[in-house]
């Protein structure tokens, strides 16, 4: 089995360590490091960078975060199947990542008992893949290349992972998973807030996009129907009754007319007195 080296140090933070399942992964944006420049300094450097990002996304969704998926057909084919990217890209980039020190083979010596585990996803892509390989042994030639390249670097160059035990999830509520406006929600918007069907659908689309994009506990609610009702009330045209809008320019014009009338009356009075 292989894993991303220094996963917890480089791709976890205080927020992700509290989550039992990752829907996103923090990635360092440092582009002047030796590893990044070595990775992209290749005729297929852009493709290799894209494959590396796909590897990070896949590793973040494994039962033990940071591990790469297992398969008797080879790690490269497992990654290609999950990401829908060409297997040739992974066969080419995996040995390079091992040489850089970004991917390493998981052994009894460097395996830690307190690894960050997460709830398995519902996807059929993340569990270990099963299949029959054509080669002999426990892996393909690409995996053997990774193992040999990873073993070349001294152990001191790749410090052991400072893994943190997973914490109990203390977040309350649940995230919004509804994809289509429910009939009960639509009925409230139409009957209590004066929406038509089109407006209700539009408000629901904005409502869902807003809450789905919020990370962590901010995107959790104990009662989504009540949250929807509050949003509809806030957008209801009858919330505060009809509003009176004041045209400031019109008011200024009326004041100017009044002042002009006062001056005309004053002129008329002065003329008659003379």
C-alpha cells in the first residue's frame, strides 16, 4: 500500500482534524519549493500536476486519510478508475512523486496507530478495488518502481507523520442534502409568502447553493424547513406591508416651487406699496 507522505502535516489543519469526512482538502499554494519545480519541470509537467491534485482528492476520501486506494490491478489503474483520468498519466507520475518524496510506501516501520480515519463515503469509488492482475506478485511494475524509488531517500529526509487521533464529531445538525424543492416547502412559499412557482424555485436554488457552499458547522442546521421558512419570510413582499418610497428630487423641486412662490408674493407686495 502507498500513501501521501506527510499527509497530516501538509494537508490537514485544525478544522479538518475535527471532521469525520472531508468534502474538500486544503492544498499548500507554495510554488517556489524544490518539489513543485521538479514536478512541473517535465514535458508533461502540467498533466503531472493535475494528476497530483487528483491523488490528493482521492487520498482525502479514503478510510485512512492520506492512503492511496488498493487494487490487485495496480495503484495507477485504481487512481485512473476513480478520477477518470488516463492511466498512463498515473503510471508516469507515480515514480516521479516517489522520487520527489511526496508519495511513499506504507510499511510496518512507518505505520502509525493513531491515523486520521473518516466515515466511509457512499461512493463505490473509494473502497479498495478488486480485480485480477496480469502480473505476478502483489503489484504492477509501476508499484515496484515506486517502492524502489521511495526507498532510495534516507529515512531522515522523510520524517514520520505526526498523526493526530480523530476527535468525536461534536457538530450538531445536518448538512442540506435536498436537491429539488419539496412540495411542503413550495406550499409555504406560495401560500404564506406570496411567491409564484418560478420565484420559489429561484429562491430555493439560491438557498441551496448558499448553504452547500458553507464549510463545517456553519453549513449545518437542526431544522432545514424552519430555515427555509425564515428565508421566505425575509423575501416576502408582504413582510412589512407596502413601503413608501420618497423621491428626494421631487421633494426638492416642490420646496423650490414654494420658495419661488414666497419671493413672488414678496415682490408683489413691495410693488403695491411703492
